[in-house]
């Protein structure tokens, strides 16, 4: 026989818990003449069994039912299914915490946040001490805070010697640029890269051109290019952020931004950039869009991670008009523009694979190259939008 304090010590629960179990009928104490309650060995064992069943995920009510009758396998199956779901969630939670502590990759975490809560994700990265450029590159390139530095080192190893850092062709760019007035005094190029389009602007316009990019390597190459072509007096290169333009309002007659508007988002970029445009100024942007209402599952799966906000041409046109822009023209870039980009890039990746076999950047670039090379041009493409800011 056990006194209540002895039974509590035996099974490792409090006196209050024992009284609760007794109230529910799990144990049945007997009151002695002296007023003390005592319990049997069977009571102790029933308590142990009930607690084991509870540890398996059964409710106390279900435990009592099992103690007093045949086990309901339906209930057990249901509890097992719920437990499996909890395990999956806890494994995800552990993976997340491990990634945030730097013990494992957190690519899935960043990819999901960038899709579901892009602005909150970006602001959170800034709060972790990353610069604006680093935060954007974690969002769009490395997708991992822990390995970001190595990823970007590998990424730039691939791209530094290449002339083009994105799809493009001179004929497409010249077609879009043809809408810029001959009387334009000042043009801003955003995301100038190594300066291919910058030189086209200088060659076909008398305007003063400001070319910005946030990658110092690209700006250095741009300086060398314009010096070699004699455009140094006409072109001002700057290392600056597209999301924090360091210019006064109404400074430019036109803005050209090829293949980079996704970084800020189409609508947000137009909202911010139009403030530095003169009345009736032009914004010429190219953005990746769906060219079909029913994209192939393979492409949809890929771009849902790489560019979650990707949409169709009609939606982009509607967004531009809603912001007060007049659409002068829109057209999809040529197949040649893609080839100009991916063929030299594939050759560069092939040359580096043997020496960088574990590089995540190389793997990501190859995955994107596989998408480009399997694509016939009917599913997605970069699309130019030539927009005029209506006079306010």
C-alpha cells in the first residue's frame, strides 16, 4: 500500500495530479480510519500504463478508454498520423534553426520567404547587418546567409570575363532606344553592366549619359570601355544602387534598364524611378514575362523560385498604365539575344566545372542554362516596355 505522497514519488507526478487521475477513475484510493488515503500496487501500475499511453499522444480520456477496454485501433492510427505530421514540422523547424545558426544550409528558407514575403524578407536581411546590395543578392542569387560570400566569389569568377551579364542584342536595344528624342539632354542607364548598351546610347545620342551599376567590377570595366571608345566626356559611370538613386527630381529625359527591374519589382521600380524623370520622360525597361497563359510545369516550377513575381505582358501593361504611364511600344527580345548570353556563359561554366566541382553557384547557373537551352521561345522571354511619363 502507498500513501499519496509515496505514490506520487513512485510515478513521478504531483499530489494534485494524482487526485485528478483519481477523480477520472484511473486509480481508486481507499480512505483509512485515520483519514489517510492509500493506493495499491495495481493503482501504481495503472498510472504507469496511463502515462505511457499519454506519452504516445493519446488524450487522457482515450487513455482511460484503453485501460478499461479493448484498444481502438482507429484512434491509434489517427494519433500516429498526427504524430508523423508533427515530426515533419519539427524536422523543418530544426532545419531552420540549424540554418540560422550557421550549421547547415538555409536556401529553402530564403527561397520561400522571397516568394511569400519579399519585402519583409529584404528588410529582415538588412536588420541582420547585410548591406542593400548583399541583401538583394541573398534574395536573388545565393539564397543562403551562411555561404553567401563564397557563393558570390564563385559567381563573379564565372561572370567577370564575360561581355554580357544578361540576355540582349544590339538590334533589340536600338529598337527600344529609337523612341528617345534626338533633343534629349540627359539619359540614365540603370544596371549598365559592362557597358554594351551604354556605348549604343553614346553612339546614337548626343545626350549626357549617367550609367549606374552596384557591382564595382562592372563599373571598372565600363570605365575602360568608354575610355577606349572615346566616350569619357559623354558618359559618367557610377557605382550606385537602383533602389536609392542619388539624383534630384526631374533630372533625366529617359531611363534605360535592361533585364534588372526584377530586383526591385516592376511596379516599385517604376514608382521610384519616375521621380527622377522630366515631364514626358521615357522609361524603357525589359522584364521577364510569361508568353503563354499555360506555361509548361518545368518552367513554371523553375521561375516560381527564381522570379516569384513573374507575370504576363498584359499584367505588366496594366500596371504601367495604372501608374500613369503611356505605353509607346512593347515587344519580346529575339532568340539571338538569348543565344548571345547563354552560349558564352555555357562555355565559361564548362571550363570551370572541373576546378569548382562543389560550387553551388556553378550548379545554379547550369540549372538555369538547362532551362534556357530546352526552351523554344514560346513559354517565357524578356519583354521591352517603352513607357512615357504623362505630364502631371
